[in-house]
């Protein structure tokens, strides 16, 4: 994946396919349509941030 940082410099990220696949098994990307789904998504994101994934 390639992009630019806030200063416009090119950056790239490597994707760990095994880890990414595991995350997708746990939480499928989808449109959030309720406050309950939003809160569940935030909980999942918080757990990922704590684990460093």
C-alpha cells in the first residue's frame, strides 16, 4: 500500500496477510447503521489499538 504522509512525503505499508486474514475473520468490514454497531466497532478498534495490531 502506498500513500503520502501529512507533509506529502511518500510512505508505504506492508501487509501481513496472515494477521490481516485473522482480523477479517473476527470483524468483517461493513457499513455501520446503528449506534449499537458503532459502539461495537469502537470496542474492536480499542482492543486492536491496545494490542498494537
